[in-house]
């Protein structure tokens, strides 16, 4: 594939055990956001970039913004990511999602 994909600059809101955060984000795939986690969230983690669903659900973590964006693009065709999480759970195989994002340098957030 050639050409450049324009990223839309938005904000994304997600919840941690401590509080809710709203951060600057891009949306390389409809329904998915790429964002940097704030310094106070998991301060020891080297995986500062995340791929998140519009619902706030964390899908993947990455060391670099480009890896997170590539990860989102890698899983773009697996589902209609604009759908609610409950609908996605009916059609997605989590192993397939994490197999695809691993090719882009992303990790399952449970392992980061």
C-alpha cells in the first residue's frame, strides 16, 4: 500500500484504578485511538503508548507511538471497531487480535 494516511487529532478518555484521564489522541482506524499514557500511570512501564477502543477499553501497549498506530492498522480489518464492546466480543478472537498486533511491536497490556 502506498500513500499517507491522515490521522485525526482528538482526545480519548480512559479509566484507571485511580481516576479517569482524558488525553490527546489520534484515530488511525475508526473506533480505535492511539494515545500516550500520563506519566503518573504505570510510571515504571516502558510501554507509554496505547491502542484503545472508543469505549475506553485498552487493547494494546507499545513503546513507541508509531508501533501503536501500526498495531491499530494491523487489526483494523478484524472487526468494525466503531461497535460497542459487547458486540465486538461476539465476533473477535482475542488470540487473533494479539497475534496481529504483535507484528507491529505491540503487547497485550496484561503482559506489560
